[in-house]
C-alpha cells in the first residue's frame, strides 16, 4: 500500500533556553531515547490518530492547531490542496515537558507527507514548515527545537545566524527528571518578554550572562572540564529562576540532584514545569542522582551518556 513515513526525536537544551530567543547562543542535544514516527496512508477523508485525537483532522482539539496548519502548508506547497490521507502519529516523547515534542511531531509529519507524495524535501523547507507549526505552538520560537529534533549531533545555535553541529568530548552523564507538570513555554516566553519590557537593563543583563555561560560550557565540553560546566549549569539555573521561569517543583528537583552529588543542575526547555537536567561525573553518581530525583517526586527519569 502507498505510504509515507517520517521520524524525529526528542531534544534537551543543555544551556541557553530563553536567552536564545534574544539571539544569545544555546546548546541543544538530540535525545533519541524518545522519538516520534508519523505514517501517512491513503484515506478518503483527512484523518489523524494520535494521543490527542482519533478522527477527522478538521475536528481535532486546539492542541492540534499547529498540526492542522502544517498539513495544510505541505499540501499547499505540493499543489495537492484537497487531497486526503490518514495520519498516524506514534510518539514516546512526553508532551509539554521541554523535550521538543511539538517540533518533532511537525518534522516527522512533514517528512512523511513529502515521502507519501514521493517528493524530495530539502532541510531548509523542512525547517520552514516545522517552524510554522512551532510559531502556532510557541508564539516566537527561536528555531532551536525544529533544528535539533532532526539532528544526530549536538548543536550550537544562534537564532537566524548560526547552527553548528559538534561532537562532545566530555565523558559524563546527564540525568533528566520530569517534574510531572506540563511546561508552559508559550506563557513563560511571553512573561519574560513583559518583564524585559518593564525592566530592560536587569533582564538584558541576565540574558547576556546566559550567553556567556553557553560559550563557557561549549569550551568545557571540548576540554572535559566537568566541574566548571556543572558550576555553569547551577549559575544558569539561578539566572533562569531570577527571570521567573523556574518553579517550585523544578527548584526542588535541582536541589535534590545537587545534594545527591550532581556537579550542577538546571531546568531544561521553557520552564514553569517540564524537565530538569543534572550533570554527573560517572555512572555511579548518575544512578544516585536518578534515585534522588525519583525520591523527590520526579514522575519519570532518564539518563544520557554525553
Ligand atoms: O519548552 P521547549 O522545549 O519548547 O523549549 C523552549 C526553549 C525556549 O528557548 C524557551 C524557546 C525557544 O523558542 O527557543
């Protein structure tokens, strides 16, 4: 049977979230432990089967407004407006946890639709279409999620300026803890914008300091300077908290990770819920940190070898 398949994976922002919206650099890592596959098959109506909805795409709830828009944009580009198919989305990426679920779904779906119509898809077009979806989901996305959810290497990224893939030389583990609360990227980004307008010098200073930390951590990754990197992550968490994008659950998990022997810990992604990450020097400490996070009510934990 005619079909089209697309894949993308999760991501973790190591450092630079929020500051990246204001053209400071950020570093993001592909996190392929969690991933999404979209499969397109023939249908006489436009239908979707995913965690939010099983039925007509036109009747999908608000959470799928970005999917509706990206499907329409693909059909428009392909000159296939009015064509119908069935969209099946299988994802293990937790939704609204700062792991890039919306960007990964958009990337996988765009790839699947182009494959279904046997049409080549350039990286630039795929990015533009995924960004369209991200703009609906997040308001003013930097583009980092759309890039890193299809990259197989870590990215150093500056909005509209630079996307450089690099290899990590450091030998360490990241432990990831899910606060169990939905992250609220769109609202957190909007609230920071308001704070920045109300108090430009204070917020601009914090944004700039996060940019400096991103560059420092890029160096630390190249030289395996894990202690300085962990310190940088703790400082980043302090700045993000001062910006008002952390919350009580994330603060609790960050503290628990540091008490259990992490070299540093911070929220990852938009904040106000979602996930945090902690740096551990070896597998034994990583396991202890993981246990401590579970004891501090993390709803899920993962480990990633750098
Ligand atoms: O919550 P996430 O995974 O979508 O990450 C958002 C990262 C921000 O820097 C806060 C926003 C952006 O567009 O880069």
